[in-house]
C-alpha cells in the first residue's frame, strides 16, 4: 500500500492526514498483527521521535470513531487494533496470545428488522495450531 493509498483511506473516513496519523494508519495497514498501543508506539518511535504514546492513543481513538479501524477487546488486559474493517471474527490463542482473523462468510450484519446494527464483534478463544502441537 502506497502513502497515497493511506492518505486516501484517511480522507475516505473524514480524517485530516497528519504525519503521525499517516504513520499509524500505514503501520496498521501493513502489519495485520492486531497490535496494541505499545506495539505501535515501539515500532514507530525510532522513526518518529516526536511521537508519544498519547498521540498513538488519541490517533487510534479517532480512527476507531471514524470507522477507519476497529478496536478489539478480545484481550482482557489491553485493546488491540485492526485495520481490516470488513465483517470477520477473531480468534485469540489462550497460550501465546496471538490474534487471528477468522473469515465470516456466514455472518450477517442483519439481526432483525427491529434493529439497526452498527458493529459486530465475534471472538473465539482456544489454542492455535502451533500451541496445540506443543
């Protein structure tokens, strides 16, 4: 994904691009690892010395509010972030803590004609293949 794609992604969600916002969104789009604030900060702080944890936190809050990123609460201790905003579920390994995307072909955002769904979060927990083999 090019920097122009990142600018377009931000603009499509009504977000004015700044150096920090572009860097954080670019990181999320390139690293589909469901990172935490600390992981993003640690990954970008050497390249962007003026970046603070608070800036990362505030930028992520804005990205979530504008629908450019989703916040995952699958981990009881800290939030994780996902740039994939398409309908899908998540699996978290109880052993290593890794989070994986799970295709959700059978999921539907339509629950009932009585409700207007704005967000769907489906979480699975268990053991990933690697941990299951150990």
